[in-house]
C-alpha cells in the first residue's frame, strides 16, 4: 500500500464576495478557506467523509481553539495554495496546521493551528478515537514538527525563515 500524503495541497481562487473594501480576503473568511481545503484534502487523500464518519461513529471533531497569523493579504482574484497537516494527536485530540501561500508557494500569507476534540453526539462529551483511527492518525502525523501548545509564534517564524531560505536558493 502506498504511503499516504501527509501534507496535501490544493489551489483556491480568492473570490470578490469574500473580500473587504481593500480587495483583501476578509479575516473571518480565512477560516472558511482553510477548513474547506482540509475537508477536500481528507476526502481526496484519505477517503474520509466527515459527515459519514460522524453518523457511523456517533462522534465528531469539534474545534476548541484556533491560532491564526495573518502575514500578507490574500488578494481578490488571485490563486493561493492551501496545505494542511496533522502536527499532533492523542487519544481524543488533534492539532492541524494549515498554511496559505501565494500562487508560487514561496510566500506565506497566513498560518493556522486548529485544535480539535473528538466528542460523542449529541451529548458532546469527549471520547477516544477508535483503534483504526489512531492507526490512521499515526500514519498522518508529520515528522519534524515538535508541537508545543505555546509555540505558535515560533512556528510562524520558522516557516517564514524556511521559505525565505528556499527563495534565496532559487535566485
């Protein structure tokens, strides 16, 4: 069986209706773009349909916290690249990192960490992931990112430095 893609990426167009008067993607719409991209990634690469999974297991992930850094504007009419990856998990929690980059993929526009907890429905009480899900999460967990709940700003700085270095190597 081929290895799963740990950091899928898709391209998205920034639509006029999602922008402010300056032609920049509205801050609240970043979350929609990120979460929609992650849903696309899990469906296309892992054959996971979140709605079906919730119905089958009577449980679902709910967002408990977002950390987001807006670095450069995503402008109306441009194409952006959105990647997503699992950077931490335990028996009932996940931390996803999502990056929005420019069309070339060389400039970071925004970075998001989303913390999610797996809960039963309809009670909303925390529950453990099934063994099969834990196995999948183990395969998807990205190596080389040491997750620290208080390390968001440091992670943003690291990604920006990595991209800057990569741009210089190309020049």
